[in-house]
């Protein structure tokens, strides 16, 4: 019996030594307390983490002193007393939850400022220790240093907040969508432009509706899906690859549904990449170019109009004459050109001044326009010279009838600067196809015919004679 007892004690001692070495070899910091709340285990990783050697903790009831500045229970202490709800709420409110892996175990996370290196974030798990009969004889608490994880999370939050602040503070309207095409950012400038608050857009996939009357992808959706073919489908003739960013596109389009009337927008959409290079979203920026478009239209209008009278200028006259000749050739119809030069205009301009002369020219333009059809063209090509193009006249007699009305209208008195003045006009006529195949020859022959009319007594017309 003595030998058996000795062997049993020896085996128990060996097992205890092995258990201690095993626990110390684990990379997981841990400590244990008995049912009297005395520390019975404080492994080497726990020493390193807390900076407190095991010899200062073993046998004491103050496990709290390694983690808190004043006496209070640690989670292992609460496990021994049954983890009453009121105790958990008092000491770990909002930080604890039952363990999903250990029966009757509890988990929590917290920051411990008195630990070395300025404090640490720790994740604890506490569970009871039971003897062979199931009676609780102690509790063990393990923990992980999650400081780096929490700092990474804080950094990610800071970056997210910084990105949000940058997006919100940017004066350029923009919005961002994630990989699921949900809106994550809709900045204040975009709110102002589209008339839609961010609260209505964040988290939704409805970013199309401020721009289009029915569901369809916007440029950011197409960039996110790398759908170059769809870009061509939805923005044909309006888009081009961005010269600044790979995988990005830019376009100009008119959006009639905006508050206060339609707008022209220039927009650019670019992919957003994660750390591993995957596309995780897209950003679209928008610029209101309505004023620019209006200015361009104004310049185009000015380039095509006589600034004094508002009539077509020579460029437009030649374009329309070319088009009329092409159509006349197909339909075997005629085109007539009447070259008009005012008679006795210069003396009025010299005596009453250029302002009075300009007024007279505008009045002449009004009368000429009222004399012809909408399909015809009245142009001022310089000074007191005008050209009327008659599209598909029925006959030479019809052309002569129009020209006679023009002469009669121009010959009626004008009220200019409070004075009644009177001018006349000499008109030269050239016809397609008899007098020429193209606009240059017709205009040239009509001009020559006008000089013949002027030489024959003025205030009359002459038809070109080949």
C-alpha cells in the first residue's frame, strides 16, 4: 500500500508539473482562481501582458489589481458567484455576453489603461472549473490582446470619417456607390444640385431617379460593372474614356427633370479599388455646364445670324442654298435667288447718322421677312445688301410676283428718328437650273443682274440672261 500510495503521489506531482508547463507554454494569457477567489494560476503570457510576475499573484485574492485601479470583481469572480444579472450590469454594462463556445462561460471586451505601454484593449472569456462531481471549484479567465485590432478599427473609422468629410466638403457634386450599387455618400453639393437630401439616398439603389424618369443605370453603375458596351448603349455619341483615370468614363448630357428646368451636366465616373485591387465601388462627379452650353448656343447663334437685323448671315444662306439645290435636283424643282441692294440708302445714313441707318436696315429686314414664306430664306450679307432665296417656286412669274412685292414694300415710307424717309431697291434674279448648278454661280449671276437693274433706273428688277 505504501508503494502504491507513493507512486500515486509521484504521478500526481508529475501531472501537476506537466500541467503547469503546458499552461505556461500556451500563447494565451490566462489566470485561474479557486472557490475562495484566490489566484491559483497566473501563466507566463499573463505575466508578460500585465507586467506582474506570478509570484506576486499566486495565493492572493486580488486578481483585480492587475487590471483595475481599485478593488472590484473580475469576471472570474462573478462566475464563482453565478454571474448574477445585477452584478454583470453593475460591472460590465454593455460589454458582456454569454460565450458561444463554452457552457456557462461569459465574454467581454474593455480598455485597461493601467496595463503597460499606455493601456491595452483586451477580450476576456471566463468560465467555471468543476470537479468530478460537477461542483464549481474555481474559475479560469483567458484573454486576448486586441489593441492592434481596435486601433486598426479606429483607423478605419477615422479614414471613413475623413473620406466622408472630404466628400461632404467638396464643392463638386458627387455620390459614391458600393459593390452592391448602394449609395454610401451623397454630398451637400449633390443635394443642392439634384434637390434630393442625402437621407433619402444613402443605402438605396435609387440614385437613377434624380436624373432619369425611369429606372436605368447611371455612369457609376456601368463603371462598377466594367460594362463598356453598356456605356455605348446608354450614352451613345456623348461619352469618351477619361484621359486621367483607367477604367473611368466621362460624358455630357442634358437632364430635363431637374428642379427649376433642365440642366446640362458634365459627369465623370471612376472605379474605387480596395487594398487588394478589387473594385469595391464607384464615384461619380457632376458639373452643371448649363451656362456654358447657353453661351455656346449664343455664340453659335451669333455665328449664324446677322447681328444687326437677326437675319441669316452669308454662312447660313450658303448652307440653306446648297441644301435647297440638292433637294431641287432630286425633285426636279426650281430655286430662285434675288439679290437686293437698297437705293438712296447712303444719303440717309450720312445725313441722319449711323444709328438711324441701322434702324432703317432693321425695318427693311422686317418687311422682307413678312413678304416671303417661312420656307424661304432672307439674309443680310453686308451693308445694305440682302439676298432672298425662294425654295421651289412654281414659275418664273411667281418669282417676279414676289420680287415686285418686295420692291413695293421697301419703297413705302419709313419713320426713322422722327423723320419720314423713303428708299427703294434694285433686285437681280438668278434661277436654278437655268442660270447655274450651284450656289456660287447663282449668287454671282444674281449680283450681276442687280447691277443691271440699278443701271436701268433703280427700284426695279432684272433677271439674269445667260
